[in-house]
C-alpha cells in the first residue's frame, strides 16, 4: 500500500507556501497526501516561531497528533525547528527535526535516502552539507562573520536526529503556490522572496529564514503563466520582505522594455478602466542594477495575461515613487497597499532598529493615498515594545488616527529568545500591553467601518470566492473586492468570476451588494481553475 503523508502548517503565508512545496516533494516520491493527520504514516509539522504562543500551538498540536496516531512518524520543520530544534526533538513521537536550512531536501531526509547517521552530525563535522547544532552554538556561525543564531542549544546526544545548519549559508529557495484558506481556492499566493537582511530588534525571522533571496524573474513569470493557464484570474505575490525582491542573475536593460499591454478588465476606477497609461520616465531604473520589485511587476504585466496582481506587505522604504506610480496607473494591480508601521514614535522605532522615522512613514502613506484615494491601505502595529511609555504609545495612537488606514493588524510584543529586544530592560507589563492593544483594535475597527461605508451606493468590482461550494448557506456568494473588502451578494454565482456589484450596505465586517443588472456575472472565464495541488 502507498504510504500517506500529511503536512500541517502554522504561521504566515511564506510558511504555507513552504508547506505546499513540501507536499510536492513527497508526491514526487510517490507518497499520497492524506486528508487528516490520523490517516497518515508520516506527519510533517511546518512550524512558526514568531511569538511564544506560536511555539506553544505547535507543541500542543504535536502532542495531540502523537496521542491520536501513535504509530505516525512525526517530522518537525519550519522556523521553530530552526530556532530550537532540540526542544522539539524531545517531544514524544518526534522522529526528526529538520530546520529551514534543510527544507529543500526534507522528503529525501525523511524517507531515509542519503541520511547521515546521527553520530556524524553530532561529531561537529560538516558531512553531506550537515552541520552539527553544537558547532553553531558558540555564538557565531561556522563562517565566523555572521550574527549568532538565537535560541539554539548544543545537542545532548540522547535525542532524535536533528538536521539544522547555518541558515545564513543557504541560498535555496523553496516555494509553491498556495491558498490563503482551505476553502478559498481562487486566489493563489506565490512566494517570490524569502529571508531578510534587516535586523529589527524584536524579530527572530532573519535568524530562522536566513538572508534575503528571491525566485528569479524568469521563474516567477513561468509560475504566473502556469497559474493563468490553469484558470486563475488573481495571483498574490508575497515574501518575508517582498520589497527586497531582486533578480541578481539579471541586469536591467531599460531600452528593451516593451510597453505595457492594454487591460483585459474594468476596474472600480473608471479612469483606469480603459487601459494602462504610459509609465513615467522616472519609473526606469539605472541600467547597471539588478531588476527590483517594480521591474518584476512590470514583467508580470508585460509577459503574462494575468488579470489581477495583488502585492502583499511591502516595507515603507520600499514603496518607491516608481512602485507607487506603477500600482496607481494600472487596473491590473489591486488597489491595496499593506505597509508595516510598528510604531508612530521615533524613539520606539529607533529601539526597534527600524530603518525609517515616523515622518517618513507618514509621507509615504500620504503619497500612496494621494495616488490612489480609494486604495485599501493597511498597517501592522506593535504595542508593548520594551520601554514603550504612555507618551510613546500616544504618538502611535495619534498617527493611526490621522492616517487614512482601511484596516490595522495589531500585535502585542512577545519576547523571542536571542533577539536584541528580549534583553532590553523595562518590559511593558502584560496588562498595559493588553489595554493598548484594545485601544488600537477598537480604532482600527472604526477606521475599517468608515472605509467600508465610503463605498455604499458605489459600483465596485469583485472576484467571487470558493466558500463551501461557492455560496453561503443562506443563498449568498462571497467575493473580494479589488481593494480587499469582503463582500456578499445575493444568489449563487460561480467562483473565480469578476462581477460588478452595487454596494447596498454593511453586514458586520462585509459589504452587501447587488450584482449589476441582476445578471449572475459580468464576465466569465473560458478556463476552469484546476491545478493538481
Ligand atoms: S523587516 Fe524586520 S520585522 Fe520584517 S522580517 Fe525583516 S527583521 Fe523581521
């Protein structure tokens, strides 16, 4: 009988994308994907470590699966596995811990081919590319010029095999398109960048995902064309630090850039519904640098027939004039800008080692808003960072209040072992951080309602989503607007269709709309979305 596997993902879109790539690895080796961990002979936990509660969720899930399916071989990978492999190896049922450093060959290791005996790894020698954990824990990586890897402890020698090495030395890129939710299979998410060269003092991500690296321009275009051929009409591109995407294999050749083709669809903005306008001359990059994010986006527009491209989070300093103009000038890019803010206080941003000041951030948001007045602008904000005073929090609250945000993601600071912030004095009491979080969530909720209300009575365009067969039980279809608002429309409409809808009101956090002309859909796709994953 064919062996079955199950991949359980935790955390961000990048982790979900890694999980999809892991599924491909096992399927290519003839194993079958199972629907639940209870049916699988091999269960892979693809973990996140961004907060202490993410760690706790992973440990609880591992224990639960081992209880329910004790014969399953449990393999733990992902960011938590990279940060604290021996902590995970000591959990009952865990057979192997394979860090991000070895994710690209996880199935091969898991199935035993070419696996090094444990003693070889523990000897401290680099063998077949593996580096013993103990050789990483002296505070420096083997190359000697890299920052310490926080949280890793020497192997005790009585635990299960651990495959973790210096993640900063790795240049492999693991990625496969993935969907945001199991029942929402209309908008694939393609990770095009991984790792981060910044060192924000609260963040453990660079230590567990390594240096910034990107999927090459040709590969991205290939993947998008594949998705378009399979029938997808909207694709999201994402990364750990997407604004740092660059194709180091290529040099820009500006003279070779063709003009951008006409749009294939209408948008909510009538001025852009007729097609792309000519890009400004200052959109062109110097000919000697590698192509950056705007060049990638331009290549997707020029070399694929993708109808809608959505850009996930981009750091404020990477929203260049060129990128803002490109997003504003084409209806083929969703009018949506997610710009992490973290704090409105200069002092807090400095302690966070963020690379911008509050006034830079404010200018950037105002510039994006001026270029795209109806765009959904969203932000991540952190409360309770060490030493955050009432006055500093008030600076953040005021900035949130004054800027035209459509939504907020509020996070409470969580100390991650080994990061600079974890050893800072004046940690904010949990009760204070909770109250600050409540204040910002409430403000974010109000801003979202104001933003949503501004569309009542207007026509918008939305893509219908899969949702348990495409419709809610009450005879409504779910859809997502160009500017990232969830919407419900009366009646059943096939998923993956662009519809023009008149917004009639709000129901909770969704718009309620009526499809224009009473017809089921304004445009239909000749293709059906049907990829094998
Ligand atoms: S930019 Fe800062 S917060 Fe974002 S992944 Fe890099 S280090 Fe972490």
